């Protein structure tokens, strides 16, 4: 399993999470966990996804999430979970 952490921050509008989830579903990427909060109109989403199940590799996912971020007008960041774990252990 290759876990990737996807974060999104921006002004909340209708359909942001739906567009992200649709992208993952269409590309066979399994969402393992998702959390979302909204504070005074600012949305913050964190997802852990398994890209091993999908049709896209990490670099392609990163490029396409950048394009999606422009569509939903939010900042999207992607990092491999094992990279976060390495930082935490240092």
C-alpha cells in the first residue's frame, strides 16, 4: 500500500470535496481516511489515499491535483505518508 497525504485549504464553495472524491474514484484511488473542517468560510481537508490501487503514479497525481486546485481555487499539497513519518522520527 502506498499511502499519500493530500491536504486542501481555501475558501469553502460547493463541490470542492465532491470534485476531489470524483477524481479519486475515476482513477481507482482508494480514500482511506478523510477529515474536513470549516472555520469562518475557510475549508481545510486532509485525506489519506492509497495510490497503489489506482491508475496514477505519485508524480502524475501531483500534477493533476495541481490542475484540480486551480479548478476549485484552493491550495492542494501532496506528500507521501512515509516521508512525513521519516520527519517525525528525526
